[in-house]
């Protein structure tokens, strides 16, 4: 075949792939907006993705499982899901496509395969939507607002109803809040619309009213005045850290549960996927989502502890600078954090090493930890140096981590990264709180000393963990197939 004919054939194939991707995007949207069924591809979000992004995700998926994951197969599986009458669900089409290839001799077509694999979906419990209030509207609060509004769909799970801020709320303040939500120097523009409603003191996010409430204390608010009832209050301020302070939220009329987006004292500190099932939302009202670093390292540490056993270890986190640090050298209650954040590497402490034991009690007293803040605005790296009981190798340990990333309770938490060139900017926007760098792992010659590199988007990945925990607390988790 001549080079010209080969090239023409390649062009025709690419056109077919892109047409199939357009159809896939339509089915993904129809499932989400008509049936509240969310499709993901090995935990990567598919809603509001463009053609090139979808095709790139398929390339990653194929390399991850070392089997071709074709867009044509994904379309076939997605269409089969759309034909069947499933309740609201979250389904990994990458896993389904992979399994369909492994078991295709057992089924006559994709529809019979999907019907068999997802037969348990019909037994899932009915969901009552939950009102959500964001108490505080900083970095994490705005990312939560973006995600909650982008994933609202038909409103069958979490419904963002209000944002609480300090100080007066007038047109100028509303516009400033709206602008910060629309534009983000790290995460880019919001993929939606944000306007203000001065009369009702609200933001209209994607055309939906979200009240902006001015309050100096939690207990003074009457949420029922805004038709908000039995709400989950997500506290992003960092001002209330212990049970007594956080319980003030529950004195507000219309409040039901409280979730702190920071480590808490005297309340359950939860890393979703690791220890959330230990705490019953029917009997507990106040929860903590721990810290971004704790959410990054705990899933990997659980995989290591369960597979090899941990004798002891040290965590060093190379962390993006935060708003707590000074932009230029100035007074600070902690010496080094007073130095200019964008110009210096700053040694500081982290409680993540001790905090892990709240989720994994078997690691009590086994880990030390420290932190270095570095001049990047987002995207962090945890380095784990571990002594383990059972010997392993780089390939052996990578096999363990791939298994945890593919199946089990930590598939939403651990992303198995296969890139040779991964750097911090590459992981910005990842919904996984823990990104295992398989190419960077070091194993000592005797097999019992490990050095692991765990990347994490300390804003976006953590925000997704908060939302996962919020869904658990609110009892709005749909049927999932991962």
C-alpha cells in the first residue's frame, strides 16, 4: 500500500473515532441529565469533556490495563446502559469494557452483558436529596461549589443551597464572590455560568439560586427562612476545629450535620475509602475530612500495611504554599512561615504522620513526619520511606498498587500513574487524592525498605474526598460499579 493510501486510511479512521466520540459524549450526557447515571473511565470524569480529552482518557485506560480500550467499545457499552432501566448510579465504563472483552464469549451482545453485570443495581435504596451549605468560601469552598454545581444533574444527591460569609453582602461583594468563582488562577475558568441576584442576595450558578448569607456566628442563622432544611453544613473556615465549636452549627435552625474540611479534635477524622464505614451517620452528627496530606498518604499506607506490614516509616511532604504563609517577608506566629512563600522553600511541620493512626490504628506511633512548603501554588508530593515486614521488589510492589487501583475499596482514592515524565503541574485537576508514581518507586536490595512517591492536588483531589464523604454522611451514595 502506498504512503498516500496509508495516510488516507489513517485520516478516515481518525474521523470515525471522533464521530464515535461525539456519540459517546451525547450518551454520557443523556444518561446523566435524564437518568442520573454518571459514567466514569477508570474513575476519570467524563461529563463536560471534549472529544480530544475523551480520546486521551481512552489511551491512558488502555495503557493502564495493558489491553486496548476502544472508544467504539465504550459507545456500545454506554448505549446498552442507556437501553436498560437502571436507577441512579455511578458506573466505570472502563472496567465494564475491559470485562466485556475478557468475557465476551459468555454473552450474545453488550446489552445482555450489561444487564448481567449490573443486575444488583435494581436493589439499590432510594435516595433523598440533601441540602448543603458552604460555611466559608475560600479555596476549598469555591472548588466544592464548582464541583457540586457541575455535578448537580437532576438534583438527586447533594444540592448546594447557600454560602455563608462574614461581613455585609451587597452588590459589590456578590460580584467579587462571583468573579472568584468564575476565574481561578490555578484551576482555570469555571465551566458554567455565574451571575448575581442582588435583590435576593444570591449567586445564580448555572441558573440555580445559591443564597449568600452574612453571619458572624453559626448559631444566629435560620436556614429555614431560605427553605433550607436538614442541611449538611460544610465548614471551610478553619475557625472551628473541635467538637464544642463545631456543635454551634447544629444550633442553627435547619442544620442537621456538620463536616469540617480540616483535621478536627474530638470528632471522627475520616479518610473516605479507608475508615468511613466505621462511623454511622445515623448516630454521629459531626465529622472531619482530615487534611489533604492525610487523604493522600493514608490510602497508600493501608495498601502497604495490608499487603506487607509496616514496621516504621517517615513522611516528608513537599507541599505547595498556602494562604497561611506570607507573600512577602513579614511577621508570622511561626518563624519560617513568615518568609516570602513564592521565593523560598520553607521547612515546617505537619501532623499527617500522627493523623494517619486515626484512620489506621495499627500505625499508631510508627510514623514520623515533616513538611517543606515550596514555591508552587498547587500540586504537592508526599515521600514515604517505609520499613516493611515482608520483602518485595519494584515490580512486585507495583503489582500490589495496580491491584488496589483497579479493584476494592480504594479505587476512587488511588490513581496508578504510568508516565515517565510526571511533574507537579501534571496532577493539577486530578480527582484522586493519592496518585502513586509507579516509575519513581525505590526498593532496597533486601526488599524491606521502600521509598514511595505520592502526588496529590492538595486542593482539587482533597475537595473530591470531601464530596465523597459528604455523600456518605448524607446517605446519597448511588449504586456504584468500579
